[in-house]
């Protein structure tokens, strides 16, 4: 694998970093569209940039570093990947350019109460009704579902699991929005015979869903890397400047050793994040790879987040100081698309497939 970035990739990373360094503003979503981030991984024919998992990794790392709240992954890249893979030519031409231009937000309604990753079944059902379909069931949580103009809903039918387009404002859709503990948004959505349009056809979309989720897991791992980098930077800076007993905290060997352990955790996580993204870039969609990455990122995030708060002391828990917000975001990423327990269970169920396993 080549770990060196191309000049174009470096320019993309630096552009996103500079943009996010300016701070939040009401026009930033439009700015993301202008520089191509919302259609980053869409085909150029569909209004996108035609970039791949490595570029998505670079962008999401900067999103995590800046603690940006704009839902690039949830409202553009993840649902856009589903339309790219399963949508008809008409659906792709109608939806993806508008997403890339920032005119339309999507959300993937897939998770259900009581189902843990990897959910291979769904209680939501789709049935044909003349020339359309009707969906009944409940989806929760739906990340940023309250902000979506169109929902992509997974639902079971006689041929397997299909993907359907549903408008949240249509009859038969009941949406209950909420705010998450890390300051993001979500929705609990119930469907009661809601009108739905299938993506392309109603054939089984399990493989399409699996590939899109794998890409989203790799992207969320990259976001966690950015958040962990900044958490470590803030902690190291605090140890250099905060004094106790008249001397900087960095003079206490125990604290510097703990900071060094945080750095080790970060580098372990960074390596697995790169491994997951580069495997996808090579065309390898392997749930085992992304599970290994998610497990490592989850463990590192817990270690770095807890240590960052403890070494900051009381200030680390205040709303005014960022380190607690980074930890909250890391905790949210840990519980998105399978937490460490889910991925450890999944990896453990495949131990017999290997001659040697190290966890």
C-alpha cells in the first residue's frame, strides 16, 4: 500500500482544514457544496467529484478535528452511496446532483429498536399497492432524520430487503425529532402504510446496504481520528501551560507517561483507520476489516477521551472547554454502526476462519 498522499489529496485536506478553521457560519453547508464535499464520492456523471474512500477519510478526519456538526456523512455521502449503487438512471440524475449542490438532504432509515449491528433482518415491511409500494414499521435511531427532505428506508418484502424512497412530509409518516448528547440530531420515525418508491427495483439490496455501511464505518473511524488528535493536542498543551506547586504539569513524569500512552492509542487507531479506508479503495469490501478498525478505534477513543478529561481536571467537564465535547463525540461514534462489544462479538464468531487470531 502507498501511504503517501497525492498533491490533489493534500490540497483537499488543506482546503477543508482551512475552511473549518474559520469557525461555524450559516452558509457553511453551501460552501461544502461549492467545493464538492457533499458529492465527494458520487460519480462525475451524477454531479459528484468521483473521489474514493481515501478522500472521504481525509475530509472526515478534518470534520472530526474541527468538531464540525454538519452531517456530511449522514445526509449526503452514506445515503448517496445507496442511490449510486441501487438507484435507476432517472433516480440518480434526479437526486444526486441536488444533494451535491446542497439543495437536498437525505437520511438512511435502517436501524430499528432492539436490533444490534450487524442487523440481518428488519421488522419494517414493504408491500405492493397497485403501481406503488406501502411501508409499515419503525426506524430508530435515524441519524439527522429530522433534517432530511427524502428518506431511504430499508424494508423487507418477499424477495429480501429492499430500499425505498419516502418523503417525511407524506401521510403515514410520523417523525419524532430529538437532540443527541453530542449536540447532533436524530429522529424516531414510524411508518403506517406510507407511500414509497423503490430504488431501481425491489430485488434484495443486502449487499448494497452492507457495502454502504462498511464505507460509512470507515468514514466514522476517520472522524474519530480527527477528534482524538485534537483531544491529545489540547491535553499536551494543557500539561505545558498549567502549573501546580509552581511548576508546569509536564514536569510530572506520571502525567507525561499517560500522555505518551494516549499517543500510542492514537497511532494504533490511525493505522487501523487507514487500513479500512485503503482496503475499500482497493475494492475490498470486507466486514471483518471494518470491524477490526471499529474495535480498535472504539478502544482508543475511550482511553483518549477519559485520559483527556482526567488530566484536565474539573475544567475538562465544563461546556466552555472543548475537550469534553470531543469525548462526547467519540462516545457517539463508538455507538454508531456497532459498538466495540458488537464488533468483538462479530469478530469472535469468525475465529474459526483463521489459523491465528490476536485481539
